[in-house]
């Protein structure tokens, strides 16, 4: 088989895969976008007019979406939805930020469990692995949690798939090695809605997103160690 034939086959595979993802997106609840940020610049950092909310509003303006979904690693928050006013004439009504967290019933950990990462990469995440929380409500299965998010989005006029981000913050680790808060749930939902290879694609795309699309990334990465230190010692908490 010559190089020309191999190139043609690769191009066809890419085209078919692209058409497949486009087709699935038309019927999916979410469209995975990627990692929102890499570290905290204030705590809490999911509320109106925070830099994260501004980034989400900007994305909603460009995509024409009324809602966005941010997924997290469950902690003390209730993960309540909120409204971010417009920061663009393209989205005069602003955006509704919906939040969903997975809760690990075994332990809370901020480090990367590479054994679990490898297992998830090969086999996916078992349906009964986590519980879920949104608006202070606990769900014991992902379908119930996504159904709740779907109802919220419809009430707020969402048409088409909801852009989905995962929070992505890391407390102390290198953000190039640790994908950050919410990554397992982002992977689980992507796998559930788009299949194995769709999930692989959105994982790669998602890891790149903040480094090329988040306007606050240069500040966050250049002050990473200081911001992580301040957060871990409670100095970023709003009074």
C-alpha cells in the first residue's frame, strides 16, 4: 500500500469520525468543550461575575447557548446553578451556569490515582462508581442527575446540546500532569453520550482548551505556585 492510499484512508477515517461526532451531537444532552481553568484565583470561584463565569458567558455568546454545564469533584459546595449577566451584545440575556458534581463514596482525594485513570481509560467508569450532587440534591445514578440538568436547561430555554466544561482546578500539582477537578465526570459523561472513541477525542480536546481559549490562563499559569499556596492557606477566601 503506497503513501497516497494510506493518506486517503486516514482522511476518510477522519471525515467519517467527524460526521459521526456531529451526528451524535445533534441528539446528545451535552457537547463536551473541555477544562475551564487550571487553578483558583478566588474561593469560591463559581458565582456571578467571577472570571470563570465571564469565560463561560463569553463562550455562550459565541456558541448561542443559553446554558452551560460545569462538572466538579464533589466537596463542600451544593453546586447550585446561577445566572451570569451578559458581557457581550451577542448574549444579551447572559448565561445560566448549571453545576453537577460526582461524589466519591470511598474517599475525597486531590491527587491523581493513576491506577484508576488507566482502568477508566481502558474500560470506562462503572455506572455505580459515584454518587452525584446538583443544587444540594444527591442522585445515586448518572441518568437521574443528567435528567435533572436537562430539566433545568429546558426551563431556561436551552435548545440543542449544553456546552459542558469540567472545572479543572488543582490545589498543588502540576496542571499539565493533573487534569484537575471534575475530569472523571467529564470523561464518564462523554463516554456515555459519545462512546469510547468520542470520549478519547473530547478528553484530548478538553485538556488543550484552557491553554488556548481562556483569557485568564497567562495570569493563572504565571502565578500558579503563589495562587495554590494562597488557596491552601485560606487566603483566597472571600470575606
